[in-house]
C-alpha cells in the first residue's frame, strides 16, 4: 500500500505477515462452501494488494480466475470439447473486466433512490430467477 496516498492505512498497526497469511488461509477455508468460495477471498486480497495499480489489479483478477476457476476443468474440456457446453459459463468471470478497467478511483453519484434501488433489486432478481427455475 502507498502511504503517500492513504495516510489512514499507514497509521494503523499491521499484523505480522505470517499471521496475515494464516488469516487469509483461514478465510479461504471458511469460504469454501460459499458461492465463489476461496476464489472470492483471493480476488478481494488481490484487489486490496493492488488497489493503486490498475493493470496489476486486472491481471491478478484474471490470473486467479484462470488458475482456480478455469484450469480445474481444462483437462476435461480438452479431452472432450463437447464439455465446453457444460463448463462454458465459467468464462463469464471475464465479463466484469471492461467495467473494472474503466474504474478510475472516483466514486459515482450517490442518492438514496439508487442505494435502496440496488438493495431492492438484488433480492427481487433472485426471487425472479428462483421462480423461473421452478417452471
């Protein structure tokens, strides 16, 4: 982290590196049964480590996705190309890259309507997807 651009970060006491690594490992294990599991932990870690280096942030996002999300099924797809139909959705992790690349560190407009609109949208779209799945 860069102390010149974020003084609050540098004024906080830091845990020793082995303790921080153990904490990340523990979070990865605890997150395994979740939707994105340990992959999300590594993505958040990469975003935090490379927060002020956009190119490295995107490269680490892509590398974590490829190593932990695509490579586990690559052998099966290479052995049987029709398996791409089963695992092709995994390429979707690449879709946010243009949005992440466009971010310049400036917060967008904020309003109560947007805030509560997003809070309402998330459960509403999950409900809609659940209903569509049941038919």
